C-alpha cells in the first residue's frame, strides 16, 4: 500500500469560486483541471467530511487499510488531502470482505505485483510508502495550521484490497476534509465544502454517534449537508455514526438510535434500518436500483477497530513482528482482555494476533462487529460498478452543462468537447450539446454587443468569433454537418451586426453632441500677438495664453478671440467620440474590407462606411479649414485648430486608438480579418454549401 508524496499543492480561495448561494460558479473548470493530467481517466470523487475529532481520518485509513492520514485525539488534519486510488483487482471478491483476506492468508508473501491487475495507473507519479505519506501529511498539518487559505494536496496511492469495482476509465478519489467547525478557521473548510459540493460524487458525513445529536452544531451539520444536496447537487450521502466501538453497550446503542432518529427527521426514511437493509441486499445480489442511490443512509461503525483489523488482515505472519505496537495492542486487548494482554511477552502477543487473524471465520466475525463491512458495501453500491458510475458521470455532465461557460481553463467549445467525450464514455446522448452551446453563446454575444454598444469596446467580439471557429472544427470532427453550417452563418451574422452597429451609432451622432460633452468654446484675448494663430497646450504654447481649473485645460488661440475648455469625459461612449475618433474607428474596421472574401458579402456596409469616412476626412482632417468647408466658426473650426498636428492631442479629443496588430482583440477590424482568413481556408466547403443552399431554396420557391 503505497502513496505518492510529490503531488501538486495548490492554494484554494473558496470565496473566489463561490456564488451567493454557495454553489460553484464554474465546476467545469474544476472538473477539467482534474482531468488535464490524463484526459482518459474520469475521477469519481468521494468527500469525507464532518466536525472536528469525529474520526474522519480514521474512517479514511480504515477504507484504505493503512495509516495514510494522521490520527489523534485532538484536531489534526489542516489541509485538504486528495487520495487518487489504484486498487488491485483479482476475481470478484467483495469490498473489504473475506475473499481478499483468505487470499492474503493462503498466498502470504507469494503474491507478486505482476499477478495483480491494477485498475488505474498513477499518471507517472513517484510512489512512496504509506508511512512516508503519513509523515508528509503530518508535517503539512503543522505548517498549515495557521494558514488562512485552504490548501489541497494530491496523493497517488495503491491499495491491495478492492474498495469498489471501477470502470477502466474511472479512478476513485477520496477527499479528506478537515473539520468544518474548526475554531479559528474563519469557516474556510465549510466554505470549501459548499463551493466544491457540485464536484463531489458522494459524501461520507462522519459523526460521533455515541454523543448523540444533542447540540445545535450537530443538527446544523446535518442540515448543511441536506441544503447542499437540495441547492447544489443531489449526491449519494452516507452518514457514518462513528465510534460505536462496543456494539453491546446498551447506553451507546440508545445514543446511536437517537442519532439515527434525528437523521430520519432531517433526511427521511432513507436513513432507516430497513432502507439500509435494502441497499445491502441489492448490493449482495448485484441488483441495479437507481432509487436506492438517492438520499442519505445512516450506518453506525467503529472505524478505529475496523482500521485495526483491516490493517492486520492484509499482513503476512512475518509482517506481524513489524506491526505498529498500538495496532498489535488493540487487537490483542480485544481478543484476551487488557489485564491478560499486559502480562504476555512480545512473542506471545504476536502469536495471539496470529491466531486471531488466521481463523477466517473468527477474523470475519471480529471485523463484522465493527459494522464497517456494511459501510463499505454501501459505498461500493453507491460509487462502484458500471451502472452506478454511469449515473454519477451523468450527474457530472449535468452539472457542467448547468454552469457551462468559458474560463481560464478553456473555451466554451473546450467544455462542449469535454462533455462530448464524457457522453461517449457512458453512452449518453449528445443531441442536447449543440443546444447548450448556442444557449451560452447567445448570452456571451449579448454581453459582448452590450459592451461594444455602450463602451465603444470591440474586445468582446473576437473571442466570440474564435468560439465559432472552434465550434466549426468540433462539428467537423464529430460529424455535426448542420452545426458547421450554423457556425458559418453566425460568423457572417456577427460581423454584419458589428458593421451595422457602427452605422446606426453614426446616424445618432452629431458634432453638437460631441462638443457639448467634450469642450466649451469661449471668447478670450490673452496673447494678442499678430503671428500667434495656433492653439497651444499648457507650457508648450506661448507661455502666456493658458490657464487651468481642476482637470480642465484652457487652450487659447493667440490671434483669434476663440478659446476652448476641454472636458475629460467620465466614460467613453458613442456620443462623445470626436470626428477623429470616428476616423480612427472607421479606418480600423475597413482595413480588411478590400479582401474579396469581405466585400463579397458585406459590400453594402463597406460602401456606407467608406462614404462616412470620406466625409469626415474632407470636413475635419483638412490642413486648410475655411468657411467654404461648411465649418461653424464657433465650434468646428476651433476643434480643427485644436486637433491639427501642431496642436493638442489630449484624451478629451482623441479617445479611440488603433492597435498595431489586426489580431489584437481591441482592434475594430479584428473579426473582419478573422472572417477573411477563415473564409479563405474553408472556401471550398463554404462555396459548396452556399450553392447547395441556393439550389434548395430555389426548388422550394418553385414548388
């Protein structure tokens, strides 16, 4: 039983990925991140949660059959530890059952690694012993105790027992989360569980059953789990009533019954003994019943004693001498009593333990007293086997579709492709994926157009065009011919909308609206020099004819009696664009318009935009400004004097800049450039589909 201690460590800020209702904003990002190392493997994620000192790490160690995580009477775990498990598969032994125990006893140390079929490789991570993993986690706990962030650490481990049956493309991941009620943690672990709930496939909630549910904190814990199931994602939930170390203790049995009753009040009859019995029967008979995998189930156990026996049960006789003394003592005291055990020599103690685990029936009876085998059976029924995992993976897909959006891990099409592969893996229909793509795309398009329409910012449009290009390629790969045509049609539509946006904004623009928001003409005589006929900016001017007031700069014409107060707009919008802003914007958008691929479909828009550009250049970009040009002496002429090359070039008059590269998303010609490139590289297909479309349309019209 080994583990990798060189896994990646990442800092997680729960608030950064959490919405107001506590659900993950983009679980696709988390799920995709998990699959980056090996996109052929899908993680089945089981979270072990609970309050401080409930025995969560003990439960995890008992599941794994070795001491991977630190265990103590006081709070220990300080970071979130993810154990990615490769388990040996030989025959059809029951999880944690007698078959594996008997195999170990029969073969003892004759089992070689080559005789085992490891269910999942470990992505090339180095392998270390469980002892080394435990040491590393213990060190991390001391370091992270005072950390304000949640730190995740991943360990690749191998176990000798079969926890549950896995598909060839799935891997079991156990997540050990520190106590969510831990003092001085600022609720960070509770927030972590809430924000990551939709990425879990199953939750094991560990409670101290012998304490009963007699505090508000314990009740709140149960309600916390129920709320996440209702509002985040409904996942199989196993409530483990831990520390039931003496199954014959009447008072403890009564407390366990009280705990069970409280879980029934909160979760319903799925926490009853009858429902548990139905799950165990279905599991033993290999009956698939999705209804049994919904809701919460209550299972009382003794994780401490289960760990002791499962650990000892996997050892050969020779290994007993190297067994942890505490484990040896626990087994021996149960078998012969504390007083007698203390009187035995070391060799006698080993013999007692040897006798206890040598008899399969006695060993199985001792393990059964912990009731841990029933918990393992429920866990295996919930997350093991093809039927259960198809259901879990379908829920993963549903969650990703619900929160579908592009993010730093990939584009919207990356997400669709990710989901497509997952659907293929479980035989789920992919018919709804195009609908979901267009649903999210239209939302992104609305946001991008709003930004362009309100802020004169085109940077949101090129990412949309890139999504359409990627979607076209994906549709080509998976054979969605109709979607290819829709992607091409939307590319043309997106560019046309951009062009018409500019045309419509121009219709509503006037020099008067620009002037009213950008500057105020005034009559002043400051310089009075006969040769001082240009507009000056501050100290670069004549040195006499300017002054400032707050953020406003007064530009003064020396010989003229007209001055101009420039006002910096609080935000850039279409109404306060200057004529030269329009010249820059139109020049940018028309840069790729001379390409045949552009004017073949957008000739009308190209002609209209060019006419506007020509008008602006004649009226405002001439070196000689006269009354014959139609300029108003009190405002337009003053503007042209201020904007001329020897004059002022301040942000109040020139707000739109042309990036040096057409590939820059902020360039207004970017998507026109992208369209011409795409059209040129796919011209044969586009031309063929266009001819086919017109032929079909003509036939339908004639008939």
